[in-house]
DNA sequence: CGAACGGTTGACAAGGGTCAAGTTCGGTGG
DNA sequence: CCACCGAACTTGACCCTTGTCAACCGTTCG
C-alpha cells in the first residue's frame, strides 16, 4: 500500500477523526472549507482553490510529512489524522511544539522559510492534501478575499498558540490538562459546542511533551480529573467524555481562551 | 503632558530603547523599516506606507494603548518603549501573554477581531505610530510585495511565540531565564550579533509573569546566572551584559530557536 | 519624613520529577 | 492455542525544584 495511492484503502481508513469523510474527492476543496471559516469566500475562490490543491496522500503514523527536504514548498491541509511540529533539541530528541488536527493547514508559520526549523510528523495515520505555495501566492495576488482568509487562518493558529502559552504560564499540572482537553474539544467541535465526546489518540507521553510535564504526572492528573467526575476515559475507543462541562471550564479558567469564542452561540467573530 | 502630544518632550524622551531615534519624522515610515525586514519592498511601497500611517503618539508607562475601545481598528508600530499584551483571568488580575519591543507591530494577531481578547499595555513610556487597518487592506490589494511583507511580519511574531512555547515546555527556571535573555538579545540586536549589552526595563515580577514563575524565583535564578559569570547586571542603568555568550547559548539550548537564525552571519532567511 | 515599589534573603511546604516495579493489552511466532 | 514481547499505562517511594510567606533593604517620590 504505497502512501501516494489515491485509492481509499478500507483497512486504513480512519473512522474517528475525519473532518469531512462524506465528501467526494472531486469537485471538492478542503482548502475552501477551511479558509471560508476565516473569511467569506465565493464560488470563484472555491474554484481557484480546487484547482491549485494537489492529490490527497495517505500517510502513516510516525511519518515525517514536512521538513527541509520534504514538501518544502507546500502547504498541507490535514483531512484525516493528527500531526505535530517538532524541533530537535541539542541532546537529539524531539520537542513537540505544536499540534495539528483535521481541518488545520500545516506550514503557515514557515510560509517564507519552508521546513527550515520544524519537522511535521504524523501522530496517527491520516490523509493530507498538499498545495504549492507559489500557486497560492499567485492566487492571492489581486484577490483580497483570499488574502484575508489566509491571514485569518494564520492568525487563528497564532491565537491558539497564544492560548496554549497562557495555559502553560498560568496553570498547574491538573488544570493544564483540563485546559488542553477543552482546547481540543473546542477545535474539534467548532460548530458543535454541545458535543461531549472527544476522540483522543495521543499517548500520555505526547500529552506530557505538549504540556511540559512527565508522562507519569499526566497519568496522575488524568486520574485525578476522573476522580473528580469531570470526565471519563474509555480505554477501548480512546474516547474522553466530558461529564461536567461547566465545572471543567471553571476549573481551567478556559472561558478567557480565544478559541472558546468560536464555540459560543453568541459568536460574532467567525465568518 | 498630554499623551497625545506630538511634541517630543525632552524629559520623557527615552534614551535606551529607541529603534531609530535619529530618524526625522517626516519622509520616514517606520512601517516600511519594519516590513522590509520581512520582504523586499521598493520606493513605491515606502510611499504607500508613509501615507497611511498616523501621527506618532507619546504614551506613558502603564497606559492601555489598545483594547476593544481603544485603537480598535488600528495596527500600532512601536517606535520607542516596551509593551505587552494581557488577558484578564477569572480572578481579575492580568496575565501577560506576549511582549512587544521597539520595531514590533502590535495588533497583527487580532487583525480581524481587533481588541476582542487582549489588551496592550505599555511596560515603559514610549512612542507609537498607528495605522488604520482598512487603509492597509486597501494597500495590500493588488500589491503582492506588501502582502508578503505583512504575512512575513505576522509569521515572524508567530515563530517567536513558538520559540517561547518551546522554552517554557522544555527548560527549568534558570535556563528559561537564560533563554529569555537570549531571545531579547536576538530581537533587540537583529543586525548586530556582536552586541553584548541589553537594556532591560522589566521588573522581576513581569519577567516572572512572562515565564510562569514567581518574582522571588526570578531573583534567585538571576543571581545564580550571575554567580556562574554568564552575565552581569547593572542596577543603575538597568543593563544586562552578557559575559559568556557561547556558554549561555549552550546552557539555554538557544541555537535551535527561530530568531537565532536572524543573528547568524550565515543568515539566508531574512530579506 | 513616610509610603510605595522593587529587589533580596531565609525557612518551610508542596507540586511535580525520577526511578523502579508491576499491570494490561495487542501483536507475533512457535 | 499458548508463550513471549514490547508499548503504554499505573502506582508507590523518595527527593529536588519551585512556590509561599515573611521580614528586610534601598530608592524614589510625594
């Protein structure tokens, strides 16, 4: 099963973390879907974006999907799967510094210096759709709607990072995890604040890397949150169910987060 | 001394943290200066940027220079002084989440939802130059150089934030401070890696807020770094002198930071 | 002169890291 | 079918880093 195969292999087809698995490939643009969340786009941009995107590519867990030697001049839209960007430390191991979910665009942060610093690695199997930057540049020229949409998408990610910074600086381990879960909940269910189940394919080691703590302590904190009856883990399905959303919000102080505003019905920001 | 005064009050004139104090006001555009670091611009863009920027405004320490009710539709270029963006926590106090230095543009992160989340507050007195976003939008339309320059400036800030995240996640208190000092050194002396003196107007409380630790421990760690003869503080001038740059780099693992590449002579990225 | 603020220092406590052993579970091979 | 293996998770004991609280000092400013 070559990873460049376009055929959708049933066995590999992820079932849980698909952004829009019901979409047909042809006549559909994931870039349009993603970008129109950050600025109104019309059919014209839809067509433009559809033309410039490459063919979807199936990738395995652990695969490096972007580096200075790989997909260098590309943006990648993540259709399925979770990915992270890593930086090598001096002692040789990888430090995870960012997390990408289905519906995220990878590569905005190093738009002018592609792959110069971060490697993007898949945390699960998945499906990615590349788009060459030079074509995007051309498309943006003279199309202010597209400019705003890209700027919006980039700033959205930047704000999420600001939220994470805020989380790291101001919370202790347990609330940091609570905040992190709420962040993922918000990002995964943008249009559906009522959702309470989160598919959560990360190992405790990876969670620890993201939040700056050890896997051991991640374990202890998750147990603690469960004992408080704020959430429940299903080991079988790797799901987390939020049992007491209000309480969790208040524990984590999450209501001040940027993405949280995307969840609220009184949302005056998106679109 | 009203803060909107255009006259440069000698007594208030900051002497240390000016990005280009020798520049005359007229015929000069700070936006051009800043943006041309992130993408080649020509005289035409220089003229455009000069036309759209507002008059410089002197601001006091502690002044809120941007919020949902203040400079809402503006970007602000910081000519003099240091500022930070804050978010209110549920218990009512301010959490600092970002730091702006002379030569930074404030307001990129909330370009589409101005002032909705963060307040920008001056940490020192200073001088800011506003520019209305709608004029910038108009200028970007059809000018791909400007688009790239703005995108570049935004991504530069985003990458600096990624560096800070990396710092917070992977270092203990002492190395976190060392890394932070090196970050400021890099940002303040972009073209001058050989500089060893840093003017450092932040209180230990603010440093602690930025790095997620207490002022008490900031004090301990700074003393420790000094006892290692890595740096020296001058209380009079509020200067920090880096005594052993190589050692400090290695202690903090700073060479993997994004901004560090802007310092190196083998710089293939900027411009 | 006295507040107010920022920095410094010390004693003590708590949160989280480290290490090591044990468990569960899915996969692999005989 | 069973034995074995490794990866991820769990738990406990111990200790180090950092937070907390408090007192004290030096400067600045009204």
